C-alpha cells in the first residue's frame, strides 16, 4: 500500500514522501489460494456424504414412523417420537445411568491414572512399565468384554474366585447382580483406559517447570505439598483433556456392555446408547431410535464445542512450552 | 532452565511413600497383566482344564492355573471349522481400506486446511471434530437405513464407508496439526526454485511421512477393533473378527476356549502395531491435544 506522508528527519520535515506500509505476515498463514480448495474438496464432499446426508435422514426419520418392510412407505408422525420420549422411563433412566457410569469410570480412572503417572515419573523402569501398561488399550472393547465375562463367571472365573476368597462376595453372580454389574462394567473400562490417563498425565508431568519444583522444595515443601501446589495446577489442562476425551468415549463405545450384560440386570447398566441400540436394532423402531439418537447428538455437539475451545488454546500453550 | 536432578533427603515419610508406591506399582502391574495372561493361558487349555479353580480361600492352590497340558486345538478349530481365515481377511480389507481412503483424502484436506485462511474455517473444523465425536450407535441409525436401500449392508465397501465416518475426520484433524508444524517457508523456497505447487506439496511429504504412517496404523486399529458397525452393517457378508468372536456364544454353550483363542488372534497383531507407533500413540489417542 503506497501512502503519501510527511516524515520527520534530522533537520526538518520532508513533505510528500511515498511510504509503504509493511505488514509482517505470520509465516505459516497465506491468503486464500484456490488450489487449496481443490485439495480440500474430495475429503469434505466424502465427509458430507457420510455425515451430513445421514444427519438429514436422521431428522427425517425422527419425524416419521419408519417402515423397513419393502413397499411400505414411512408414515408422518410429527413430533410424536420426541414427545413420547418425555414420558419414556427407560429413556430418562438411560441418561441417569450414563452419567452415573461416566462419573464412576472417570473418577476411578483419573485417580488411579494420576497416581500411576506420579509414581512412574522418572522411575527407573518407567519406559518398560509404560509399554506394558499400554497393552490393554490396544484390545478391541468386545474382546475385553468377553475376557472380563470369563473372569467374572460364577463357576470358573478367576476374579469371581478372588472376590470370594477375600470375602467380598458370598456367591451368586457378578453380572447378574444389580449392584455388582455396574461396578463390573466400570472395572472393565478402568482396566482398558486408566493407562491412557496415566500417559496423558505423564506427558503433563514432564512439562511441570523444574525450577518451580526446586524453589518450592528449597522453601521446605514436602512431597505432598509439592504435588498439590506445584504439579497439579500445571496438570489441569491435561486432566481436562483427559476427562473430555474419556467422557466422549464413554458413550461412543458400548461394545463391552452389550456383550457382558446387554444393559441388564433389570436395566441397571442400560446407559442411553445401549438403550438406543436396543430400540433401533433389536426392536427396529427406527423412528423412535432416530429421536433418541438426535438427543445424543445434541450432547455430542455441545461436547464438540467445548473441545474445540479447549483444544485451541491449551494446545497452543502446550506446544510453545514444549519448544523451550 | 533448572537442572532435572533434585537432591532428595531421606526422611521417614519419604521412605514410607516409596514403599507404598512400589506396592501400588506391583498391584497395578498384576491388575493390568493378569487378565491378558489368563486369556493367553486359557486359549491353550482344553475345556476341563480351563474350568479348574482352587477351593474358595485356598490361596496356596493357585498353581492350578498352570496345571494343564497345552493344546492348540482351539486355534486349529477356529481356522478350519469356523472359517476365521475369511473373517481375518474381511477385518484386514475393511480396516486397511478405510485407513487408505481416510489418510489419502485426509492428508490433502489437512494440508489445505493448515495452509488456507478463510472465513468459516473454525466452523468447518468444528464440524469435522464433532463428526468424529458422534456416538457410533447414533450415526448408525440413519446410516443403516441409507445402506439398506442402496444394498451396502453386509458388503465390505459398506463397512469401509462406515469406518470412514470416524477415520476420515480423525485423519483430517490430526494431520492438520502435523502440517501446522511444517513451516510454509520450505514450500516457498521450493517454489522459488521452480517447483510447481503440487511438487512443493510433495516435497514436504517426507517431513510428515512418519506421522502419516503412524496415523494409517491408528486408523487400521480403530477399524479393526470396531464391533458395532461390523455387527449391524457388516452382518452377513462382511463378518469381521470381533463379530465372528461374538458369534461363538451359542445359546446352549459358550465356547470359552475358542473365544479366548479368537481374542488372542484379534489382539496380538494390534499390540504389535501399538508398540510400533508408540511415539505417536498418545498424540493419536488424544486427537493431537497432548504430545509426548
């Protein structure tokens, strides 16, 4: 941009000098280029075809009584599918159970994961132990479900035997008991995913400024004070990410629940996605299923919003910290 | 930067903590490894041996776990009578296919998203990440109806498309983070030297290649471990390993030996892959938010 300006120089003012505004650009950001659009297009179109198009269908289905038999056409139902949800006890209980399940999973996983990370940090065996601890994460959740079902079995399950031997369990069955079933499922999730929390926390611990720790110790703080007043505040962004991701996965993955209890006994473990699965793919009431799915997607969108905000800012902060 | 070494003095509190932490580590180690160990051991036991347990409270008799004659019968039966070879192939094709589609299209889009600045970019990114977050069951409801009417249910292409619903947004999102870390100056320099834009793009591929490789592996892992899509959309013609495993549960009797063997077959390859991409694992599983 050329401007005309008067500039001060030693000894007076020079009038009518052409100056150029120099705007330094962020070196990684460029003005729009159309070839970038073409690079983006195939992926965006495919993603739209498999996510937006089904979303339109989902809304259509939630307003109809969907007929799967060939030759029958869907019947307009208005908001019936939604209004029926308000009085659907299983639907409301599904939400409650989902939150109860998530709360249990998250609190145990965060507690154990942080403890493991703190102990492992700078431990002699850190590398090898971390490698061993990651193994459960690679397992398909269904297989984990089967494995735990085997361990909980009342006649030949080793975990059942252990629980009996230490006197926690009288007999009967774990997965058939309304009280125990929930904990059994939570334990499976905890077994698989605590290591992830530990790994995230470890990554965070590596970035706790050592000088702060040192200063704190020089001032006479013990290990507990050190953890709670220096390390933990530095860990918050990491824990926040861990909580959000795990919460999201808690209603994304229901494979092990379907295998182990199918939502029973007496709906004690029927978290909302499990209920949705039953409605849509056991009873094939796809219109009602679509309405339930819609409410679930609303929560997803809300979570997505939080995540984009959280990911944007702390990520940048974490990255810059990593570079120094 | 302060040094990493901090002088620690012995105190009763510290020694007690140390002892406790070692105990806890041992507990956590056993808790993590025991189920895996039991799975592997049970897959080599015949049914009678697998059901042996000591008396309640009889801790001394725990060695009964090792008291068996190893047999490979379950594995043989899986691959001869239960056609696990076919399911293994289905699993491979579905997960590799979806990984290939997702990462090839995803890396182009990720590059563009990383380099371009335009109105609505944030909204686009938000759409992409929320697609990835959507619960599989909820996505499957409309997808099932669409696939049914277009004859994709029970076919491998259908399953590949279904897996792409979570792999493609994952690939775009995480690779965008990777391209963000490559300075634009490199491409600029290449273009000064006479490269076309496409050549400049190809030039920085080697810089992100390890990451791209690792995320192909992760996409394969997500597809391989999926059960929900495979059980509904793949049912019939495109049975994958997890679904085939679930079908070993029959009303009359559950074939535990074979289920454990199928578990080993499904899990072991993924564990190796997980070790292979160890460096990228945390970034991959946290959508790039946390790097080690």
